[in-house]
C-alpha cells in the first residue's frame, strides 16, 4: 500500500474516478472522512488534491498502460462534461465516445488506462448522463461503462460509500483496506482453510470466515481447503457435514479440497507421543474444576514433573478407554504462570468413549482443537490461517505447538467476529428456538443461519460486499442490519421483476367508465428500466379492484393515476356504516397528466373465468428477541418477542405463476419479496425482504403486535408461540441430548445443487 486516499462521502460531485482507480490498483487505502473537504491523496510524502492529478498518480503507481497524447484528450473531455448543460451538447459527446468504442474494449490501447477511469468517473458523477445512458441508445458506451461498474474493485468502492454514509459519526476505513493483503503472501502459493465443526448449521458469522478465505485464495490465485474439524464425537454428525456443504453452496463458496481432521488421527497420536517423549507434554488426572482454578491462579499441577515413562503409561491407558484411562488427559508443558492464560499448560488430548461418525470405535482419545488445528494446518500446506480475533490470546499457543513439533510455519490473520443487534448466534440458544417450536426449523427466515438469511432474500453478492466492507477491522461491535439490507436492495432492484398485489381484506370493486367493453390483455415490461428482465401480461378491464387504504384516501372528484394505464377521476364512493369503502365509480381520463396527480395506484382487473387472480400470502418477520444484545447471564426465555410472524392474504396478478422458488421480485408499493413456493393449501407464499429503511428493520414488538398465535403442539413448551411446530425441515437433536437424528428428507429451502457431487 503506497498511499492514502481521503474523501468525504458527501463530496459533490463525488470523485468516482479517483476512488475507483484507488481500489482497482490497490495503491491507496481508501478512507472516508465526514470532515474532509473534497478528495486528497497522500502518496510517497506528497499531497495531491486535484481529482485528475490523483488519477494520473495512481495510474502511474499501479503500472497502468498509458499513451499520454491520446489519454490527455479524455482527461479534457472528462473536465468538460460537468459544464455541459444543453442536451444536444451532451448527446454529441456521448455519440462521439460511443462511435470510438464500436471496435474497442478500452478507450486507449488494449487494457485499462487512466483515461478509462477519469471518463467513467465523470459520467458516473452526472445524474443527467446516467439517466441518458439508461435509454440504451449508446450500446458500445453502455458496454464499456457497465464493464467498469461491474468490476469487483468498483463494486467495493460503491459499497464502501454506502457504508460510510450509514456511519456519519465516524471515519470509516473500508474496502480498499483489504489491499493490504496477507503477510508474506506469494501469488499462486497461498493456501487458506475454512474449518467448521460438523455439529450444526452455518450462520452469518461463519459466512464471513468462509467468504474471506475464498476471497484471499482467489486474490492470490491460490486454493482454499474446507476441513471438517471433527475432534468431538459428542456433537458431530455426518448429516451436519452434508448440510454445511449445502450452506457453502448457498454462499457460492467452493473449496478446492474437502478434508477432515480425523484423516490425521494416527499422525496426531504419534505427535502426542513425541511431545511426551521430548518433555513437552505430561499426563494429568486433576479434576476439571481444580485444574481450572489452578490454571487461573498459576499453580502447577502435582503431575507436572512426572517421568516420561509414567506419562506414556497413562497415555496408553487413555487410549484403551479404561476406567482408569478416562480419568486422565494430556497437557502441553508450556507455562504455569504466563500472563496469557492460554499458555498455562492447555489440554491437548482427552478421552471420549462415544463412537466417532467417521472412525467408529477405533479411537477412545481425541486431540483438542488447540493441538490439532496448528498441526493439521501445517501438514496440509496452509500458508495463512484466517480466524476471528477472539482466538488472539491463543495465537501464541498456536505458534508454540508448531515450534515444539518442528513443523512448517503458518501465518495467522485476525479479523473481527461478526455480531448483529437482536441476533443470536449461539447454537445452544438457537436450538432452544427449534426445540420449542418457536421457529419452523434451521432454515426459518427469522434465523441468522445461512439458509435462513438466504431464504429471507439476502443475496450472495450483498453478503460478499458487506464482508469486504468490514475490512481488517479488529473492533468487536454489534452491527446494525440496515447497511446489509441496503446493499442487498441495490443489487436486487435493477433485476427484480415488478408485479402487483391487492390485499384481500377490504378490497374495493371499482367500475371504470370509459374502460374496455371486454377485458383486454396487453404486454408490458416486467421492469420499466430494464427490458432484459422480460415481459408480462396485464389485463385491462372496466371492473377492477383497489385496496381499502387507497380507496379511503380518495377525495370526491379527485384525479388519480392508475399505474400502467392512465388517469381516472373519482366520481362516486360508497361507504358502509363502519366507514369502509364498498364500491367506487371512476371516469377514465387518459388525456390527464400523470405528473400532476398525487396518487399513483396499483390495481388488478377483477377476476373472470378467462383471467383469474392468484391467492397468495405475504409474510413478514420480526426479530426473535427484544434485547439488542443478550449477555451470557441473560435467560433467552425472558427476552422472546411475543409475535414474530405476520401474514397478509392478497390477490396477485397471474404473472407470479412464472416464478420459481427462490426468485426475487417486487410487489409495487409493497416491497421486495422472495418467492417461497406453495403452502400445503396451495397458496403461494412470498417472504418480505427488508430494504434497509428504518421501518423495514425496526423491531415490531410492542402493543401493536397483536396477530393471533397458533396453539403450540404437545411437543412444544407451554410458552405461547406464533409459529406452528409442524415443519418440512428435518429435526435435529438437542445438542446435549441422546435421541436419534432423523436423516434429512425434505426442506422448505429452495434447492441448490451440491457442488461436491461427483
């Protein structure tokens, strides 16, 4: 990293060219500072404040190809663009560039130059020009423009700006911080690993680790291993390995190789013997509570100086799983009173008589994570072990294990753990919600599991951008969900087809005078700004339906706009004794100006035998808990949100029949939704996707949460739950229970191919 680019997120025009070339070349760390004026580059002891000079400096630093004479003409054009106000002048400039790009990929030469970034930044900074480009009249210019915008570096810069604006109270070092890279990394030689324990489902915290490991492996043209850390047969199941691979597929994460710590049990055992023989480990039968107390107070175990012969004898007894053997463990002989308590003779081997899901009853002793992880990392060729900074105190222990066994060195790269407000990541607490029937399973949209958040409509690209936005920050904080959902909206909005739905409760029939004598069907775009999304059929009729809320807002003789049709004037409105509108008559007024009406209304033609509507349910959810952050001493049962699922029955236009499970779309004026398939009663179900606005992510718990809750089944606890306990999601044992696990058969989650199938 050569320099620092400081920019205000509120700069106008925003220096897109400088920011995008900084993230592309990775020659300047991007810092957003609310107090900054304009843009400043600190590079090799010099300070540059001119946008174009910054681009030139970073292009030179990044080694971008250049032809100064040709490039300068595009710098001149970029400088003139903000001064163009007349439509003919703007069009002429765009036409000229479009013609130039007809047979070229880049503006100058055969690769990116400063010219591409300076001109792209100027176009991006002009709202008027961006609007004109959406008309798709400049095909070649649009291709070039879209190519630069689609670059991962540009996407990160854009996402960083969103994050900076969402955190106005502080400066934010973001996406380009990852250009710092991994220490000692060499292109083509980096090996990372993602080592989940096969004891449950992946959640959003695991997603960060998996995505970062894949990101750096790709960044250095290396490889990533997926290693199941299967050293505790009490909790682990083969079924969990399968679901973890499915979860990774949902994240578009695929390892180059899948391994298991259990593959190395024989070798780890030999190394345990070596540790004892070299005096670096000893056997101990101190009771757990006493051992914990002695470690805390820096007191040596009574067995610390036992002979090598005695230690080997006890280790052999442990291996048999005898009554005598299970009393003992093996501890590394590191320190008694090191200020870092992780270095105070940690346990490296212990007994467990439960059969292992891969090795069966072969072993009665298993290495601990603290021993197995550094050893297997070294043996498998891992160059960089990425892990959360909650393990930082154990880093010294990690390096000691490698040195004690004279193994190949491994680098550690720390990053902060991901925590969100109103969100539980504890497997034990999540199990409680499943076991009590307060959610339908581990893929429930209220859950922070990978399959839960994906089923809620969170895209992989939004997750990826969000993870990279966090940068190498070491701060452990509880994040708001708004930034993540805002990023998600930015990704889905340009491609989500638009459909209409009318709430069934209180729907109002409307007679349109001047409408078609018989229903007419017209073909309209599913997305007005993106014709590539496709087309849909819209039925126009003299009898339509509108929502009660809209009908109540209509004033007598008010002119409104019926979306995708035209204006109409409200002539009469029938209201019953309760104040509800029961019928409306309107006169079609197509010559009216939609720009002058205050109300733009969605509607649906009343169903006929030829043109039916679709019964559908819109689902929305609240947080499962009412406290932003549960402490270790908090009882989760004391903070359960009373009602967390909300249903609205609607009639939707027939075009929704074309959707596949997992498709994302928008019901106009209602929000974004993900199609969750058909319920048992045949009704189509759509799950609301938060858009990042305060109203969509605020907790709904309170007096207004009055939706009736279905009765709990006998298997559930006596506590009232708003969620039925019958589920298509397969059941999972309680973590500390002994019941048999049912093999997975079906799931409410939409299907994703298993990337590891042969």
